[in-house]
């Protein structure tokens, strides 16, 4: 018997997503609903559960990337807002940090 692989969002409890392109699109849609067309950020999480016999029980949190210069209608203190949000997650004792950066960009450490 083959078990189904699917995703469920907390904000859509009665809907199952069987295609990962649909999951990606729903993440984009929920982000758009939350920030309402702005380039701002939201500290409200989008909760997605993936059900599969092929994955471990793990919580991943995709945080916004660091930025120094506001773009579009982002608030002038966007850098501080993002740092505050990131620190609220990575200060936890059970946190493992996976930092992803483009291979064609330098790291400013």
C-alpha cells in the first residue's frame, strides 16, 4: 500500500495539497494576503505540515533574508525589524541554524 504524500496549511485545515507547485503558490498567496502588496515583512508564521513516510519529524522556519537598504514601500527600519524577528527564533536552545546564500555573492561577516 502506497501512502499519500501531501501538505496541509494551518490556515486551510480542510484542504490537502498533493502538488508541491500548489504548496509554493499557496505560500506566495498567503504572504501576499498578509503584507497586502507591500515589500514589507510579517512576523505571522505560515504553518505547513508535510505528511510523508519519507521525511523526519522536523520543524523548518524560513525567515526573511537580511537587508540593509529598504526597497519600495518597506519601512526605513526594515533592517532592525528583520534582525529582531530572526533573533527571536535563533536564540532558542533547540535551534539549528541553516544559513543559505547565493553562491555568486560574497559573505559580509
